[in-house]
């Protein structure tokens, strides 16, 4: 893996003792503190190169996790002061870091003639890294000093071009090397201060510092509040921001903002800088700079709300200029963030912003992976505000789910977090349908793109029936329903839609999408029980029964959906047993269909179980004898049918669990209406007689048959004593959830205390 020389060096590094490392670290500290560092850089570089292998060997885990975020490796090898700082950051204490920061900040105050100007550009990344990973190493005095420097670099950089390298030639001379004024993006001479969007043949040192300062400005504004408040040795007197700079001396007397404290002055200058960037971008759009400018304006307005009214005209104008061009979606999202944070205070109309974010973005840019990530990040960061102040949010789920339908593996985690916020009493039913149709939506998005890319008639290729259907006006309404942007629509031709999309069942994107639906359904049901009343929950039970047979024909997908439905049907009925009486007609219709025994075994078994368990007067006083009898007769007919004849050719036998569940449900119902006991007892006795002759046509496995017969004999024995049968098959709540140890009316608490006293030594 390594060369012979590298392995030798690593072996030597591993043999170095801790004391030697400490001595080396002390020498580097002294080198940094000494003046000879700038005059004689070579020895520290040599030491640095040797030390890297030492540190990698001894602190390789720390270097792996922290050093890459400090400074790039090659940069470290060529900049001894930065390497020294990184080693200190890895192995030094807070006091060491604070001392180094103070020295670095003092270097910012030196005149340019006192040292190499390029050291300034190396200092800012280091201080930015300290703020990220060890903010407690900086103090308020450090923040004050650096804020002053940032003001000067941002607002008072030179407005003339730097002298570029001469290309030689006949006309090279003093006049040709005279500095020219900086220019705007369109080439016109700039009439204002320098920004990152200014252009020229070369740049001065303070112009480079302007660029570096802008690149770290937002992070500085967001995080400088986390520094410590203790005193430090940093100098806090009110120095001129750029000592020796003619521009600075002019600026010191030309602005009333000079009287502001450093942090407030930095906010003011950041505001001016970003406004100028937005004005400059009118000449030639620069998306990345606009994103940063809008985000910085948002930061300063959050800190100082008085700037909101000064900022909104600029932001509103920028939105109006860019909103028609979705190529600037990356800029429009920060603008939406600004409207969300400050629109209510400024009393501005935000509807056009939300129509864009929740309407056109997902509808037209669903296949833009970067935008999908940014949009979902925006939603997650602002979830509470969106729910409270943006009514379009909760009704936009058909549109937002397009992002998930297109790229399910990458975005499922985001929707796991977002889905609960989309579940309301008004959206729950349609949202459930939409989640179940997510694989269909995925297929439709694929067809939408193919319809644009592929010719209508392609004689040389194999046509897709689903693509032809997508283009067919007769079916256009079905696909437009899936592609809707807002909640509120319904559809009654799902079976037709599933037939049209049958060939999409094995498309990779559709299969991946189908795999995420069960996860989202669990989240949906876990959320809906916290917001829905019994009327809504009853409606959801109907949806589950209906949609169990209306799913895109992906076998594994259908089985998983049935499993989820079964789980939450039990949960809903356990929480609200009266739901079984409310929906008894639909439940009985489902349980009375013999075909469901074979095609929907999972959910059918659980429907039968809840009918037998909760169709009782003890659960709901509305449960009449006639209702119990109707249920008994429906289940009895199904059980008789599946145990009296062999299944149809090519079909499998009924699952043993279905048969035993049907028998148990009949026994429970009979125990509550004793007139039904002879009927179920007769069936159970016949079952035992029939199976004595060996195998039967309706059960292919001998062990399963034994289990069925055993269960039948247990139920038959119980029903011989109806009173016992009812207490065993339908025990009262105090039996199923006993709390005898708390009940003061029984002797159990006294006995427990007595046993405790006997078993514990005094």
C-alpha cells in the first residue's frame, strides 16, 4: 500500500515518544511567537513536513475527523503558521488556541508594509474554523476586532484595478501599467465600492480580502454569538479599520455609521454590500452570489428588525425579476426564506412566493436532485412556521410527493420527518389515497418525461402501451389527476388506471417508490390517530377495505400494504371498539366474500378477528342480537364453503390461520348469543369426524390439519359450558388488564405487602 520510504517514515513516527511530541509542539509555539517566522520560513516548513507523519501516526483519528476541515493538507505543508495552528487545534488546549487567535488577530492589525500581505488571506480561514469547531476560544474582544476589519475589507477596498503581470511587447511602459478603475460585469466603469462581482485585469490585496470576507460573512454573522464573554488580551481600542489605508482615513469621517458599535456597523455594511450585489446582478445574473447576498440580508434582518423595511423593496424587486425563470430556483428559495421570516412584519403579500415554491417548483423541477434536496431542507427547517402561516403547505402534498415518487431512496428520510405535518383532519383521507398511489405517480412522471423526449411515432422501436395511453385524450384525465398540484380532487377509475400502468410494475424507479410506501403508511397512521375523531377514523377503515383490492399490481407491494392495513386496523379498533359497530355493514361485506380468503389473507384474517373480538355489548351498547346473528351467519357461510370442497384448479388452499380465526370468531359470537351455540358446536363436531379419515381436500398439510382440529376441540369443549365460554373467550377488561396490586377493595395488596415483609430481611 505504501512505498518503502513511506513505511519507514511511518514506523519511525510510531516510535516517537509523547515527550518528544510535546517538545516539538513547544518549539513550534516559540517559532510562531518569534519575529523570525516571517523572515525565515524554510526551517518551520521542514519541521512541518516531518511533523505531519508524526501527528498522523499518533493522532490519526483526530486528524481524519478535524484536520480536513481546518486547512487543506498541501496548503499546510507550504504555510508553516497555518500548519502550526492546525496541530495546535488538534492537540492544544483552549488556552493555547485563544493565545494563537490573539496573535493571528494582531497580525491583522499590522500595516501591509510590516509583513507579507498574503498572510491575511491565510488567517481568515483559520479564524473561521475556530468559530466553527471551538468558538469558546474566541472572546468578545476578538469578535469586535475582526468585525472592524471585515467592515473595512467589505466596504472600503480599493476601487482601482491591481497591476497585472506584464505580457511584454513594444508598448509596455509606465503609461500602459497605470491602474484602471474597476469595472462592472458588463464592462462599464464601476461608480461605487468594490464587490466580488467587480471585474478587472488584476486585483489588489485589499480587494482579495474583500472576496475572502464576503465568503465567510454569513457564517460569521450566524455564529459569532457563541463566543465566550470573558476578557482577553486582545486590544479593544478603536483603531482605524485599515491602518495606513487612504480609503480608510477618508471613510473614518465620511459615514455616520462610524459611531455604531462594531457588530451593528458590520451589519450595516453587510446590508449595503448585499444591496449593491443585487443591483450589480441586474447586469448579469450570478446565482451563487445572489444566494449568498439574500441569505446575508436575512441574517442581518433577523438580528436587526429595523432593516426589514429597508430591505424588502430590494428583495421584492429581485423576486419579480427572477420568478419567471426557474433556472434561478436556487436563488428563489432564499427569497422565500426571507418572505417567511419577515413578510408578516412588513405586511406584504406572500401568495405569489408560495405558489411558486409549492406549485411550479415540484411540478416542473421534480427531477432536479439538487433543488429537491434544497426544497426539502427549507421545509424541514421551517416546519412550524409553514404550518402556522402558510396554508398552501398542507394542501400541496400531491405536488411535494412528486419529489419522493421520482427519487425515493434519496428523499425518504426527509419525508419521514415531513409527513406528520401534512396529516390533518382535512387532508387525511386524500393523503392516504395519494400515498397508496405513489407508485402510479412515479410511473406517470416517467411517462411525462418520455412523452417529451420520444417521438410520437417510432417505427424502429417497441412502443409502450402506457405511453400511448398517456398521450391518449381519453385517458388524459386519469394522468392529470395523478399530476395535480393541490389537494381536493377525487377519482373513481382507479382500476382502469392500474390496467394502463400494468407494464410499469417492474420499472426500477416504480419498484423503489413502492418500497417506501409501507414506511410512510406507518407514519401516517401513527399520526392520524392523534388528530382524527371517530368519524374520520371510521372513514379511514372504509378506505383500507376499499383500497385493499385497488393497488398497482406489484405482488410484494400488495402484500406489504395488506400487512400495514392489518396492523393498524387492529390498533384503531382497540382504541375505539365502537368503530366495529359503526362500520359493521362494510366489515361484514368484506368478511362475507369468500374470494378475500385467498387474495387478501392478511387483512381478511384481521377483519374476522375484530368482528369476533369487538362485536359485543360490552364494547358498544348498540350491538344487538340481530347484528351478532348476521355476523355469525356471514362467517359461518364462508367457513362452511372453504372446508367443504377443494379449492379451484390452480388455487391454493385456505390458510390454516384463516380457518382457526373463523372458528374462534364464531365461538365468541355464539358465547354472547346462546341460541347460536348448537350451530357452531355441530360444525366443530363434524370437523372432528371428517378429519378422522386422514387428509382432506381443503388442507394440504397434515400438521396444519392437526392444529385446526385441536383448536376446534378446545372451542367445542368450552361451548359445552356457555358461562365459562363467555368468560374465557370474551373476558371482561378487569381480567385482561388486571390491577389487583392497586385495588384497595381486594386482599391482593395486603398479601403482597405481607409476602414482601417475609421475604425481605429487616
